C-alpha cells in the first residue's frame, strides 16, 4: 500500500501532470502527498548579520530568503500544487528545500513510499531550459521507486506492462510494485519477457512472476517474445496495446558526461511513449 507520496515540483510543463498522478494514487490509498520545491544555493540570499544557508532550511524561513525571481517561481509552484490538492480533497504538505536537487530529493525520500516527477526535471529556476542529471541520480540512489511521467501521460493508469528479466533490479522493482500497488489491483497487467531463443525458460520465469503478483491481488497476463533488443520490443508492445505505464528495473551507470540508466532503460526514457515506474 502507498501511504506517502512525494511529488517534485519544478517549472517544467510535466509538473502539473505529475501532481495529478500523485493525487490519483493518493485517492486510491488515502495517502498524503508532499509537494517539494527545490532551489539551489545561488538563489538564496543570506542576511547581513551573517546567517548561514544551513540556517534557512525550512519552508517558511527559506521563502523569506529567496531571490526575487526564485521566490516568485517557488510560490507559483506551491500555490498551484496547493490548489490542486485542495480541490481533490487529499491530505498534503508543502516543502521548500535548498541545495543540490538530487540530494534534497533523496533526503526527503527517506520517509516516502513513492516519488512522482516529470521526465525532464530542471530545478534551475534562473535557467529553466537547462537539463540536469537529477533523474538518473535519484533513481539510482532512492530507497523507494520513482514514477516518471511525460507531459501527455494523464491519469488514471489502467494498462500496465511489466518488463521482467528475472534479474535483481527487475525483481526488486516487481516486489515494490506489488507491495505498493500504486495504481490498484484492477489494472490490466501484462508481464513481458524478451528472450534470446529460450522460450521454455522464459515461460517458467514468467509463471513464477505471475504467481507472485497473484498472491498480491493482481490478475496478470504473460507474454514471451524473442528479440535481441528488449527496449524495442517493449516500446512496440506499448504502442500496439495502448499501454499507460511500463514497470522496469533501472540501474544507473556513468556514461560520458552524465549519469544514465542501464542498457535497456535509457532507450525506454527516450523512445517509450508512456510513463515509467522505475526502481534500482
């Protein structure tokens, strides 16, 4: 069951969609949603009396120390979140934190069940067009799963594909999905395994995963597909079946100048036209 949800608020266009998804999940579980705004230290002014940045951490105090542009953006994001939460009638909290976005999100995730955020988080209120490495770092290190949504991924989530290869990352993600049940147990779930000419082994793998999900109240179907590039098979399945979300294991690795995901998950972020439930 999902009881505490963190939604990361930033100036990007997919933040309102992330908020609506967080609210939809909260309705299913009577959960509390926390709206989090993060500002970098360079957007925080300290007083002439020598007050340190460490002393302006909590929401009320921090708002008083923001530069004018950062304050305007932070208040706008918090007001939009509060309006949506009030209209939906859910329990909610508002927080503003300063510092490196990935670290602040990870700190907050210590006491959350699920993070919901947009596909392209920026958090640079003076430079809203500059993309950061926040998403990869958060998925790599967060204790709980991350639900990544795109601008056109509206709730509810009713058709789900679980990409399962039996590895540790996929298994941990399957466990988290089954135990949190973020979208309820009535969604149409398909377990998908992409194999390399091993149909019998693939069938056994999927049957074990199916029994696990059944024990948690789901009624999944299974699909075994032979293919050399799993992300292409997954993307094709999503497009053909009108899938609302893909559940996949993710592992972050260092590649060139930014942190990306494992060999199959990174292309999913680029090519898969739907939301992603990710765990490491």
